[in-house]
């Protein structure tokens, strides 16, 4: 029993932490920052003001995680973000392919609490900062309402990934809120006053079919959505969750201080929408449906953006500008919404895509005023227009990984964030990111410490693309292109099969991309018209055009529903078919035709299809394409770019094997393997669901032997992109042999990289 006499006042319980890095905000950016730093030995305190991690991706909001892949609705091939966020998405797809948001909460929590260098403080909000001098933060104060405890956290480095930038704001760092005018940065897509300066919040609801009649009585605050929101006249009763992203409001308000008021307006809309669905009589299918969940906090899109040494702008995205200090990439469209949200007469979004992914420079990731403050998530240094692309969660997570690694480099060298711009530290940062599996467009990992670079490599076979088997035929209802990784010179002769009930013609075209590394087929090299006779046709393509550099070419078969094209069940790493299709979810209508004065480009969309669709085109090639050899294992790039960048074993090789040897025995403490988990698949975290739990290209089973034939490592049931093998005691050997199993009879074994370290 505890009894205390009257006192004039009392103080809260206080806990003190001294750490290397304090991360404020437990959304995906903060989580990936913390995990990345912690795995490099940095002591981290992660402060999250909610009961779960994930921010907008958590069960409190339930927005799917997306980034450069954009629902597979753009021309950014193999662009899912790498590193920790890739690990999380792959794990979630394996454990939770149905997209249950509660399971995703648990996966995130498990990832964080599994790191011994992270101290996690949930339900804890920062409310005050202390400084050691005007431009240096020394500590933050935070309060947890659940345990009535105040925390004082001191560290030399801080990362604000809080969304609204609470630490940046309290520290006095320069920030912006709202849209820049067109003249300030020359951004032609800068919005007008009529369109508005801020994106609003959204609040979702989930429904469930109970199989029996369910009634619903609307609360008194629910609005009549038919009268106030004309868009609801075309409402689909089966849509719920983040498919209702357009339930948005608040863009003309203070999206920080007016959030509670905005939430109430969104509640009025959500409950009014359900009242309309249940009680209007227009949706008989809703008779047995119930309202299973309504968000209690809105998902925020935009508030403060803080100023770094560089502000990313529209031109960086559209022109894909190169930055010496690139540490991450983006690829979502420039996606602006009308400030009036659901009450606007304008479309709910205005997405304009770039032709490829773009670099994000390190100078955008720290405050230009506060010397020890990193900027994470949606508050990075970017204009309102550029922010419209960088704000999405997978991009924010990718940025967070860069910050976590920068914190490690800073700690190891006793530096402040800006100091890393010195060449040797910047290259160290970039190399550490590449080693961890993070992709930086235009960069390759080259390191002397990797023993594979000096090893003799022998393989049991190398795949040669000479034939994609003919397994079935489908009508050519959409124009389809087979992407082929070619080298300089002539295009191989291609033999393929088509069949038709009548005589017709087939238009075939060879295209490449105007920019090396892009996958927008905007340059036509040659067109041919082939006569198709009734019945089955064996057709030959011989292009006279030549390829001038190593890159992917597109052999396009233009739409003709009167004929069927033969397709293959075989799927190979770095070989892909794409379709000139429509994906309205990301404003893809087959071709992008923007107004002339907004600084965006006109081009066609050629996108893959989700499995089980998206088959390669059956064909024979002469000569065979030989881009899948063992030397790809040394490239330091872990995904297809201008080439497959993978060693792929031949189909007929029943026991694929890779052998590395050295003249003298080597001590090996760590081995890194990088597998193909299909970087084209976006792996949306909630709601949509996925056709597989493990990606069909990923090697599931393999073993490693030393020079004496002893098995030193064996893995069964692998599904992750990266497998890091750390030996408790170094292995001494002059040879390593890796034996792999083909993932399936239609998918040959592939490996992007193996790296070995003392």
C-alpha cells in the first residue's frame, strides 16, 4: 500500500538516457533509420508518440507502402527500394501476403525490438529541447502518458522523422509550409492559389460482409455526402481502406495545429459515407455488410518541410539530375492534390510521372541551421512540388536508411552531418549503403576488402537466352513488348509464333530508351509489318538497326485482338515483358499527355502485369544473348539496371554450382549473398494481397562448403533478398563452393552477388 500526505506540488518520474543517436518518430523513416544505425553498432533511442510503429502504414491509419514502383503503374523497372525497407516488405509478404495491418504492426515491432542497440519508447511525445549552443541540440524531453514518466534523452546526433518536424520546429530550424511560387525555383508545376498550397489528411474505414442483414444508424455529426460531395454518386460499396485515399480534407487549414479539427471533419465524411451506402437503397449488396473499423487518427500528407543545404525541386525529378552526394532515390509521380480534398470539384489527385527514377542528395537530409539534426521522412529539404513525389513511405524509408548509415559514419569519425560531404566520408557513406543492399542509381560498390574481387570464379553453367519456351497462346488485346538485355551491335534474329482465324497483319517495332538506365521506350529504331495468315504462323524478325550501348531494348508487338501470340511459362531474372496498359490508380491511361506549361513530359507507359499474368513472349534468338555470366557477381549492383547484373544458371544444369578459389587460404568471417526477390513487385503492405508469399525468382535452398568439402552453412526455405552469414569463428579455406537449387522448373537459379570478408 502507498499513501502520501498532501504536498504543494510533485514531479513526474524522470528517466535519463545517454545515447549515440536519438530518432524522433516511429514511422517507416524513423524505423529504418534506427535499424540501420543500430546494426552498425550505434546506440539508438527511438521515440514514438503512438502505441505502434509504422505511422501511416500502421493499423492506426492502414495506408499501403509504396514508392518508386507505384503499383507497377509507371516505367520504373526493378525499382522497389532496397536495404531495410526491402527486408521489411519481403518479410511482410512472406508472413502476411493477405495484407492484414495488425500483422504488419507486429512485424515492425519485432524488427525493432530484435535490435539490442535500440531502446524503444512508445506512447512518448517530445515536447521540449535543450541546446548546448544556438545551433546544437543537446537533449530532448519527452512524456509518456501511459506510464506517467518523463524522459530526458541526450545524444550528439538527432534525427527528426516525426512527420510534423517537432524537434526541428522547437530547435528553431528554418522550415517552410505551403507551396513555393513558380518563379522561386523555376518549377512550372507550382500550384496556383486556386488549387491550394497544402495536401490534406485522409481517414479510412474497413467494411466486412457478415452474411446476414446488418443495420446502421448514423451518428448525429455525420454529413449528407450526396448533397455535399458529388463524387459519392459514383461510389463503389466494395471499396474500403486506402482505396478511399480521396477522403481527404484540411489542405486550406493549418495541418499541424488544426489536425484534431480536420479529423472531426473526416469522421463526418466517413460516417456519412457509410450511412449513404447502408441506408440510401442504392447499394443492395451492402445489406449484409458492417462497418468493421474507422480510423481514429488521420493519415497526414503534408505540413512542415525543413531547409537543408539543398532543396530538391521539380527539375531534379523530371530531368533525373545527377548529384555527387546521392544516397537514395525516388520514383513516385509528382502527386499534388487539391487543397479542398473531398469537397473539391477537381479530381482527387493530379499525378504526373517522370520517365525514370531520380537521385536524392545527402544535402537534403540535414538542417542547414542546426548542426546535429538530420531530417527524415516527409520533412526533408524539398520544394512543395518535389515533396509531392518524395513524401511517399517507401521513399521516406529509403531516405531513413541513408540517415541511419550517415549517423554511423558520423559517430565513427566524430563528425557532424554536414562534415560527411568531404569526399572520403561521402564515399564511405555511399559504399556502406551499397553494401547493405541499398540501391543508389548510377553507383556501383567497389571495395578492396571483398575477397570475391580477387577470387577465381568457376560456375557449373551460365544461362544463355536462346529460347523462351512456347507453352500457350493468348489474344494480343494489348500491345506488349519483350525487354531484352542487349549489347552494342546488331539485334539477334527473333523467331516467334502467332495464330489467327483470319488473314491479318502484325505491327512490330524496335525501341530503346532515350536515357541510359531508363525503361521508357521513347526512341523508335525500326518498324516492320508482318503478314499473318489464317492458322499458325512461324515468323522471323531481322532488324537492321544497331544498338549503340549496353541497355534494354523493347521488341514491341502492337495490339491486334484478331491474333494470338505464343507465350512462355519461363521466367528469368532480368528478362521481362511489359504492356502498354492502363492503371487508373496512378493516373496511367496508357500515355501521359500533360499540359504544355507544367514542365512534365509526354510519353507512353509500358508496365509489367502482376503474376500469374505477365508472361514472357515465346521466342528463339540467334545468336543467344549472353548477359547472365559469372562476372556479374562482382559488379556491386544487386538488381537489373542496364543489364541483368546476375549470374543465372542454365535450365538443364540440374545442380547449379558456384566455386571461388584463392591461391592462398583466406580467413572468412562474413559472407553476404544477394538473391532476386523481384524488385518489380511493389509488395503493398496492406489490403491488396499478393499471389505468392515467396518470390518465384528467389533461390530457396542452398549450401556452402569449404575446400575440404565440409558444409559450413546450409539454408532451406530462404525468401529474403539478402542473407548475411556471420561466423562465430573465422573459416580458413582457399575455396568456397555454393550449391543452389533452381526455384522451380520454370525459373532458373540466379544470384546477384556474393561478397566475402575477413
